[in-house]
């Protein structure tokens, strides 16, 4: 007989059937786990199936202690592991929608772990369960979910009884899972509300129900032991990793705060050129037995070994810490609501221009000034600068309408009144007042001052250099030089103090204006103290006459015209001319 080739659909269906048969033969949880002593070594791998592990890590709400960790911290939710969706009835909390023929071991294990509480629906609306018995209307009642103790009259909840809103019937939770007895409570559901009380009590005392309850209890005990073991091992792993990360993060903070390099030429533990990061960890390990043991057992083993000492992990931690710092700063700015900005372009280590962005805002403790980020630049034009800054403000969720100030240097692309960066920002927010950088102004003023240096003769210098030095030394002996030196000393000292004050993060606009006004008035006041500076100049130079007085003076002859008056020519002294 010729071989009949199956269609693609038939082959796919056969593969699916084979997969279902293999899943049905999968061992139960007590065979999947070995209940032996837990290993105490970091990095132990659990040998378990992912789907079963997800079920095991779920806490049993009615039997687990309060100190059990949240199941979501161990693995995904069982619904996610099972691949269920809203229209998938396999793991539905409506017991009436459970499948009749696909209740396998995995399905039972899931509901043993989760329990029956979510399936009871004891507080549901029972209107749809109405049945008309003659002239009476009968419904499912909340009283059915409790029984009264025969001796003390106490109401005991029937945790096994579940109501299905879809079918308006009640079911037995444990019999639905583990009973082979064919009855309405374990198959199609019970809805005879007239005889419900007696039938429920009869089912509760039946042998089939008791056997199903015993099976359920045994599985709960096995689940509880396995779950506790996994949780305890998980806690040990977390405590170990936390202890390692505390030390690693502390070293990263230490180096980052001081701007020190992290890496060296190698990443070999024990090498003197492995960089500051590994070097400091090795130094701490000399006095920390825990870190020393961790480095000996897990350091330098390469890929596949978790040690938290590699450069990759270090970079990831720096990135996480940087994001957290950024998040904190932006949160403070949003809390302060109003802010001002200051930006300037500067090249980074790769000689690529970046836009440094500084925010200034006010908290209860006073004004705060924080550098936030280097922004990428597509160009140096005002539009490019504005696009970079505006995009960052949108990403950081900082509304530009709350910007109250902006400060840049005097470059036209930034300070331009009509098309500069400050003009474009004021186009978005007219309240963002532009304030020029006072420190930049001060630098421009101070740059025009003449700085005099002491020149000494050096026989090893060239003749040209010695001649120049001799000429400068001769000028330094002049009275004019002494007067200028005494004059510029207090001026530059005042400039320096004003510059330091203008760079203070706590400085406000009013104080900056007052400082510059005071500096201007101080310089003007020195003009009235010429006699004082002349006296001090004579003392330091030893000269009592001006340069013009030591030179022979040639009287210039001027031919007068008929329009010139008869008054004599005004002659100024050397002091007055200076």
C-alpha cells in the first residue's frame, strides 16, 4: 500500500497532540524537587521547570505565614506562565467554565497553590440563579456557604463550595479537581435550591468528598514544604547579593564623587594595574572576610559566573545611579515649579561640543543650582541650540512656561536679542527674563588690565631676551610704574573678591547688580586718591620725579594766526599730564 502523505495541517495537529501527551506525562511536583539540604553557595541554580516553579512560588493565601515573600518577586504570575488570556477558561476563577477533560496534574497543582477563595463568589449577585417553584422564587443564598457547628453553634465557612456566575450553579472545589465520582457537585453543577441545604450536607459527609479533601490537603502540605524551601533559598541568595552590592555601590559612589578613574589597563584581580575600582575592592577585602571570600570564590571566572565585579556590571550600576540622581533633581525642580536655566557649549573628552545644562530653583532651604546633563548639539546656530534644549525640557516633563530666567555668555547665537537662543525662549515664554552672565562680563573687564611681572636677568638667556628684560626693569624703576602698581593692586583685589561672589550658587539677581554697582563706584572713588598713590609709588620705586621731568624739554614753536587770541599757552606739569 502506498504511503499517504499528510497535509501540513495534519502534521501540525499531530505535533500539537504529541506535545499535549508529553505534558500530561510530566512528573508531579514532589518528583520534580529533591527535598535535601539547601546549598549555601552563591550562584546556585534551581533545577526545575519554569512553569512549575512559577506555581510553587505563589503563596497559599489561606495557609502561608505572613513573612512569605511576594510571589511576583520570584517569578511571573501563574496566569502569565500558563499563557492564559481573558478568553482562556483553563485558569478562570469561574469554576463553571473549567474544562471537563483537560484537568491534568499541572492544572491541579495550580489551583492547589492558589486555593479556592477566588472561585467562591460568595458575595456575588445571585439574581441569575432564580428558579420558580410553584408560587415561590428560589435563589442561591450566602447561607449555603456556611455550616453551623452542632455543639457550639459556631458558623464554619465551607471553603470548598464555589458559585459560578456563568452557569448560576454551585460546585465542589476539591471534588472538581480530585474526585472521580460522577455527581452534580463535581461535574455539571448543582442548582436545586429547594433541597440545597440537605444535599450540600449530604455531599459534605460523603466518602468521595472526604477522599478528595484528603488528597487536596496532602498536596497543600507538599506544596507548602517545597515553597518554603524555595523561598528560604531565594532569601539567602538575595541577602548575599545585597551584601555584595552594598560594597560595590559604596566604591562606585566614592570614585564618582571625586571624579576618579574606574578602570585600569587590565581587569585581572591581584594586578597593580587593574584600576581604582577593583583596587579599592581588593583593599577592603583585606579587612572584610565576606568580600574576601566572595572575590576568592567568584572573582575573575568570566562569563556565566555572577560576581558583580566586572566592568559591565559597574557601568550598569553607574547608569542606574545616574538615572536615580537625574530623577531626584527633576523631581525637585517640578516640586519647586519655577526655575531658571543656564547653558553653555563645551567640548567633551572626545572633542565633540556638548551643551552643558544647569538649572537653578528655590527650595525651602534656599536657592539650589544643579548641573543636569550634557545635551547633544547638531550645530552652533541659535535654532540648533533651542531645539536641543527644548527637546530635553519636553523629555524631562518640565513645562517651559514655568521658566523665569535664562543666562548665557555674550555670544550672538545665545544672547542675540532678535534671533538668539534667549529670544527664541522668550518667544515661547515672555516671562523667561534674560540675564547676562556677570562673571563673563567681569572677565572681559579684567582681561584689559595690564599684568606686570618681575623680570630678572639671566646670563643664559639670549641677548634679545636680556635686553628686553633690562628695558622692563628700567621702566619698573620709574615713578609712573610705582603709582600704577599701587593703584591696580586694590582694584584687582576687589575684582577677585567680586568674581568669587558672582560665582556663588546662592547669588540672586539683585545682589549681582549691587556687586557690580559697588565695584564701579569703588573704582571711581580711587581717582580722588591720586596723592595717596603717588606717595606710595615714590616709596616703592625710590624715585621722586616723573619721566618727563628727567628729560630735556624742547619748547615747541607754534606760528600764530590772526584768529588766535593773545592768551598764553596752557602748560601742564608732569603730574597733571600723568
